[in-house]
């Protein structure tokens, strides 16, 4: 297959077909549909408990035209290991992909993920990150960002929204030194396509982390799903990079950092946030921004925050950006 | 065939090797470790062509086994106690997906007041999972039952996972004389694994999506029937094994000197051997004692038990585990099986937490059953070897 | 007032608040001193997908927990459901119906001819709540239709349930929506001409279900099953707004094709696109990502 770089290079043969039950404007469906287009027919899919299994695989039908298996929530790294071992022994080359949510990856599935990454299993692990346990009705996960409302981080009289920052799953995966790990955005098409293609072509443990805006969970307008993903990158809430054989590389650098409020204001889950909390989130973002993109260019929104630039980002040692 | 002096764990490992297991996911737990260590050695020495996958937990080990089995290869794993409990969630996926995984469970006590010693409460807690369960008496049976487990599990009429249960330390770490069959003999007995449903992009299958209420009940009844029908195949496999290797075990249950017995004890696991000696002793005293050896807890031999119990005035049931305030799980099952026959059923709890079941305990049990057979009132359930009077 | 067992079935779409409507009706009945229960059909579908909820009201304690098969009252929160499902199945001959529609009862073919109230609940909800959450508006019409509970009790129930969950302001606007619906509801008799056939389903016996919870591609009992079989779910019926494509403006960038969650935008040989509206849920992403403004979103679910 020739190397894909743009939308026009993508195969038009849908392996994740219409008729699924996702909410209108579901970011996860956008990601899965395109990942499956690129992975193609020679793919075996494992989906743990998640929105995806519910919307795509309800007996007696499925939206996946490929082989499909579901069993439980926390075992994506393990079941895919077993499938791949069997297929290798049977002489099949099929890409074995696990399509897990952030809850199934950051939280309950972290152990099996770590096991598979450490053993360098020949599987593709995709984390579809909608920043919460959305299937069960919008509960907080380790991926939920600071300040966000969820049903388990309600906006109360005493405490408003989530008080912890998002867990850095990419750094955790990178610490296992896998052949390939990358973060993707559904709004950055060519970057998305190249990374899925690269992950497909490599051997060993591969990890793709996709931000997938969730209309009911983020309380956003269904038409804004892709725009919100774009703004996540432009504000630094999401960073596009890849870690290949131990080297981290930024794959897309925004021209200038937009204030985080540009991102927050489109989502009802942040509507309650007060200035102090927004400033705290912005400060955290500035530290992350300089880690990823360097500090030669002073970002006006960060210059206002004295500490931002000098704050030590917690995973500097693990991510060796080049 | 070769004769070896090996532990129960190693006997199981030899069986898994002779079965040409292809994927062995494993996580260590005492007293199961000798099984997976030996298999790792076989694989690293090139004696077994299989993938040894060191899982991050028993939950993952069973998940890997599920992936491998659904991927179309023969999968074997082994565990014990807390490990089995951690697998609990995944155990339930296997029978309904009809994946013929074979697993050894080295029985060990579960939960607090924890120890590493034998008790059956770990595997008894999984008896409603849909797994077939066989309990073995000695190391030879451990090897033979494991080999038969593959044949049984993979039979197209069965397609169910099988758990081979062996008593921790009493078998796992005890060496005995064991006849290890040759590879060619085993190959004749156990054909190559032909999976029924495979995850293969050449012929895409949707396996285990979410199942709404319109379908799940029919699936569950189908599984119930499959577990029940496995009884016939168990008898057939046992007979076939006997023909091939000269040893057979009676299928679901076996008996010892039961023909004209007035009273008997029902045992499973290693306690059976001691009970045989007790029966001999009582017979030498002119007492009509007998023994039923329960091999399979699932499928449970409801019908077979009713037939065997005919003519028995009383049947005692030994449990090496407790179903709190109800005696032991085997007792309640046997009592249910015999609810419409006149035989009196008594429960006997012994050997809890690895406490040795001594010959005196065994004599005490038979004595109680004998009294019940004479029409005396005895406790429904008695704990043997307990310090302090029972309430 | 004293009544014998009265059963209500609500039909709506995920996000319209059918479950809250059932709960609020139950609460209003309890306020009037009756016994009541409300529960959803516990499905796993999503926003926009058809959902069902139930309520029971009785003077005495209610022990039944099964679903409602022969409702006394049918509440339809989304009139497009009439074309998708046999909504009125089991509705008693002397039963009643409340339907969210701009049309009059005589213009509605429910499939069973009964006393019926119609109300433009979506318009009322948009006016008061700025969102198509029609549950409180429809409840105003329910009170009007069957005098099961008084408007006073309904107001109290709405204040209690909505106030507790969304705050006082929300309680006030929802009460206002219900009051307006009570005023605007039109009562008459609907038509009963539509056949109430269920859609085709494959319901195998236990002997027929393939073993292992496994299915290959195929057709069973007239129904497509297995991998890719989800194509039989025509999710376009969820749509309340529809894309309109101006091919003359299209620059063939394919961003809409990439960004459509449904995969209902089809790519032609020349990289122009077309829509398979059988599946379009009307999310509006295609119009939002189009750099040439070649796609507009038009109100309504028609193509």
C-alpha cells in the first residue's frame, strides 16, 4: 500500500458501517470510523466495556465488518495479547486492535495495558478519550480535565467540579518504551491519517491516544465536535506528538497559544468555572505548552502567569522530546 | 510410556505438554507455581512448542486464554485460591462463548484467616460459572484427568471449559509414582484442536456483543443443556481413556465396596484415599460400609447419585469447604439430589484451612453415618476435628 | 380522586426527557395521595434513539413491576416515532393519547382511534427552556387530557423534581412550559388507520441460537445479522435537522466525509460527496467543517 498522507489517500471502504447507535455528533464514532478505514479488512477488533461496544455491537448485529470480540472492561491489553498469539500461531497477519475508552485505559484497564506494553505484544491499542465514564452516564475518570463537571464531580456549594488534573497516560505508556505511541486529534486530518498508518505498519506494541469530544458528556453542540477537538490543540489542552523508539517528536505546533477559555466556553461542563480555577488550569497548560513546544516564543497568555514558564512539568524526564 | 516420581503439579504440567498446549498465559500463586514453572521449562527447552505469556495478573491470564481460544488455539492455564477469585469475572465469559479452555486449580483456602493450604472454597465458589469441574484423588489421576479434560472440553457436543481441581500441597507438592504416557499414544487419544468459532478476518465473526433480553435467556438455557449433556461425553471419554491407557475412573463418580452397603460416605479430592482405607477397616469388622467418590461437581451427577444411593440407609457427605450456616456445598447438592429418596443424608465438614484429615476423623464420620443408618438422630452437619463443642 | 390501576406508556427519544416525564407524573399522583411508580425500559441506546418509559398510578399500593403492555394513556414525545415503531400497540380501546405535534388530533393517525390531545411541545420547550426537552410541556397536556392529577399537583411535582436536579430557575421555566401546554393543547379524536405491525425480528428458540454468542454475516428470520449487520438500523429517523449540499460550491476537500460520525457521507469517484440520509442523524458537523460553506443545515428531518 502506498503511504497515506491526506484524506484523499484514504480507502473509502468502510469497515465500521452506518447504523450504529452513537449520539449525533459523537467524536468517538468519527475516530473509530477513520481508524477502521485505514486499518482495513485484515483487522481483528476487541472492544472492552465502553460506549463503543454498546453503540456498535448489540446482538444480533455489529457495525464492525471485521471479526469482533467483547468480554469485560479492564482486559483490553490481555485479550488482544491472546488473540494475537493465536493468530500468529495460525499464520495470520491480521492487525489486532483494542479500541478502549479512557476509563478502560487510564483507570480500570491500566494494569493489563501496562502488561501488554511491557511484554511488547504485537498489538495496536487505541484509547478513545472522551474524558470520562460516559457509557455509565458521565462519571469522572483519570482522564477528566481539571475543573470539569461530571456526575461524580458535581458543581456543589463547597466543591466545584474535578479538583485533579488529567492523568498523563502517554507519559505512562512512553515509560514502557514501546515501538510507537502517538496522540491524535480528529480535527487534524493528515496528522491523524499518518499516525494510524504508521501504527498499522509497525510491529510490537503500538498506542494511539485520540481525543474524542462527547456531546452529552461535555455538554456541547453536536455540530462543534470537530471544532472543539481543534481548539483543544490550539489551546494546548491536547498536544499532537509521537514517541517512536524512545524519541518524542512534536508533529503539529500551533502558531500561537489560544487562551484556554476559547476551549472552555464551548462546553457546558466548564460553564461554572471561576477565574481562580481557570487561572490554575491555564498555568498547568503553560507548563505543558513549554515542555512540548519550547519557550523561545513567549506566549502572551502565559506571560501573564509568572510561575507558568518555570514550573517543572512532572514527566520531563520520561518524554525525551527531540 | 515412562514411570516418573513426580508431584501433582508436575503431573498436570506433563499432561498440558502432552496435550500440545499452544498458549500458556500464567501468573504465579502458591501452590500452583510448580505447574507453570515446569511448562516454562518445557517451552524454553524446546520440548513444547507453545507461547508462554507471563500475565500481569490472573484476571489477565484468563483474558489472554480467552483471546487465544477465540483466536483458535489450545489454551491452558493454572491458578489457585485468590488467583481464581481474581479470575472470577472472566471465568463467566468462557462457557457462554463455548471456549474449551482447560485450567488446573490447585485448591487452597480463600479470603481472610488466609493460608496457603488446601480448602475447596476457592473452586466451589465458581460452581455456577458454567465450567465443568473435576476433583482428583492422586497424582496419576491429576495427569489423566487433565488429558481427558482437553478431549472433553473440545468435543463438539461439549465445547465447554474444564477446571481440574487438585488439593494444594497434598497433591501439588507430594511426589508419587506416575505413569506418563508417550506422545504418540496421547496424539491418538487427543486429536488436533479444531476450533468451532475463530476470530479470522477471512471469515468475520461477531463474538459476544451486548446481548439484550430478547436473546440472553435462550442462550443461558442452551448452556444449561450443554453442561447437562456433557455427562454422556464424560462417560465416553473415560471409557476411551481406559481403552487407550488402561486406567479409567468411573466418569462422573466412582464407588468403592458400595454394592451391599448399608451406609456410605461421599468424598471428593484426596480425602477419598483415606476413606477407602476406613471402608476396608469397617468391612473387616463386618460392617457394611461403602464409599462414593464424587469426581465431577459440574455437571453434578443427580441421576447417578440417586441410583447409587438406592439401598443405602444413610449417606454422609464430606465437605472440605463451608457454605456458611448451611453445611458444605457438596452436602447441599447431594441432599438436593436425594430429596425424594429415603436415604438419610448427613454433612461432615473437615480439613478446613489445610488441617489434616486424620484417620480418626474419618472413623468418626463413618461412625456417625452408621448411627444415622441405624435410625439414630444425628446432627445434620458435623464439623470434625473442631476444638470446642459445636453449638 | 379515586382511581383503579391506571397505566401510562411514554415514547420519546433519548434526550427528550421521557423518563423524567414519567417520574414527574408519578410524583404528582403521590402528591394527590395516590400510589405511583415510574421506570424506564432499561435499554442502552443513546441520545436521539427511541426510548420508552412507564408509569402506574393506583389508589392502592402497586405490586406489579412488569412493563406496561396495555396502557390506559399513551404519551408520545416525538411524533416521528409513529412512523418508526408501532407506538400505539396495546393501547386500550377506551384509552387516551397525548402527542407532541403542531397538528390537530383529527390530523393524526395513531393506529387506534381514541380521545387525544395534541400540543406543540417542542415549540413551547424551545421558547421556555431554549432546548427541545419536551417532557414538562407534554405533562401540561397530559393534565389537560385526563384530569388524572390536578395542574396544582403537577406544578408541585415539577418544582420538586426539576428544582432538586437543576435549580429553582429551571423549576420555574419548566412550570411555565407545562402551564402553556395546558392552555394550548387541542383535544379531539385521532384516527386509527395505520397498521400496528412490529418490525421484523429474528427471535430464535434456544435450539436455534448459534452457540458461543457468535454470528457470521448472514440473514436470519429475514433479518441481517452478524458483522456489518448494524446497517439495518436506519438511524436517519433520529434526525431533526438535515444537511443540504451545494455541489457548485464544493471544493472536494473531503473534510465532511472524514468528519461524519455516521459514515453516511459517501465519497464519489471524483471526490464529490452525497448523503445517505437513511443514516444521517443531523449532527451538523459536516456543515461546520466545510471550508467552502457548501453545506447548510435545514430544520426538519426530511431530506
